[in-house]
C-alpha cells in the first residue's frame, strides 16, 4: 500500500514538474 501511494506521489510530482517546464517554455516563447 505504501509503495502504491509512493508511486502515485512520484507520478504526480513528475506531472507537475512537466507542466511547470511547459509553462516556463511558454513564457520564454
């Protein structure tokens, strides 16, 4: 159960980081 939650948190953080990078790229464009 802990591993599942851990994976979910990791996926969520990765998604947030990707969205932030896309937002930064959008601002730079």
